C-alpha cells in the first residue's frame, strides 16, 4: 500500500508516493515520471518492486507538488537538483528509474551526483532533446514570448472527471483508459466550476534552451553506474533507431532492450509485467 510523502527542499515542496519494504536492509529506488504525468505513472510497477524501499516523486509543477513562481521555467536541471536533494535525505545510494522526461532527468542526476546513484534505469528515453546552436535564438524567443503572454487565471474546465480521462487518453502519446485513469486522478482537481488539471500550465511552454548533441553525450559519458535502457517498440523512438544507437554507444556501461508496447509500456496493464521483470532482473544481477 502506497503512503503519501512530502519532501521539503527548503525552496519548494515535492509530493510523492512511497512503498516501504519489510526488509530492513532493502535497497532504495527513486522513480521519476514523464512530462505532464505524476507519481501514479509507477502504480503498476510498484507491486513488482516490493522488495525495495520505493519512492515515486511528483516532479515540480506536477501532481501534488508545488508550482514554480510565475516567471520561472521548468528546466531539466531544476528537476535534477530536486531529485538530488531528495536522494540526499539518505546516506544510502539509490537505483533511479526515469520514464520519458524523467529518464532525461535521471541521466543528469546519475552524471551530476554519481555517489547517490547505484544504478540507472531509463524507460523509453535516451536523453534530453537536443538542438543545434543556430536554433537557440529562435527557440528562446518563442519561449520568452509565451512567458510574457502568460495569464495564470485561464484554465480549461471539464464537467466530469471522465472528460479529463478521455482527454488524457487522446494526448500526444495514446493511453488506454486503465493507464490514463490513475494519472488523471492524481492530476485532477475539482472546484465549484468543474474539474481542471492540477499541473502548472507553464509546463506546456516550450523550453528556452536545449543542449546540443555534444553536450548530451558529455553528460552520458559521465554516467558510470550500471544502466538499463528499455525502449518501447511502438514508442517515441520507433522511427529514430539511429539516435537510440548513437546515444547508447556513448554510455560507458549500458544494456539496451526493445520491448513490446507504446510509450507508457510500464503503466499499461498489458505490458507492465514484462517491463517490471526486466527491471527486477537487472537490479538483481547488479
């Protein structure tokens, strides 16, 4: 049974779900979800990780965690700092699992705080999105213009919770109702005017800065811990095999596996078991 937890980082509070093992010497696992998801992303993996002390975070601006002040962006390195602060709550190193955006954050954490990361598992992610240097001015202009026009009082309202579930099912990456429902329950809030999303609307703003490939590979080269990359056959890389191969070759230590399913293969009931088996087997062997 999951317990709700809150981590006070000093500058912000992060919520999360915690599953504690009965084993007093259990290894620690920290799970980081993808963009616009939340800690419920790991609900279907958690039963298979019952031998571990497992925490799934709501990253900043998501789920039940605090939002950043207006005028602030959500950078990957901000999320990485948050995760490192959480990891510092224990003297024991942790396995870090990251899905999608959370995978990119987890990779930064493994490179920046190697003493806190025992091993790394990335789910349908091979690192941060990149851009060439000459794209940076236009990218930053677009992000700044969006921020300058932002009004926090404009929120889409939905008559029923089921409407949010349907909207999430039809998002950028398709989800079944069974997978979308736990995410929406944690991401939704009811008011007298109906239901709305709890996450910070600023999360939808374009990123003002993306690293180039050389920078991404520099971070990857600093990840010294055992790394497992599970990539979905029908996920975000199905048409970009070259990038997967190129990024995987930059890791000092990696096992790469392609598994059936879509982008949320760890959450979909039909594919979560196989993902969990690969994860637990890798941890047991390392």
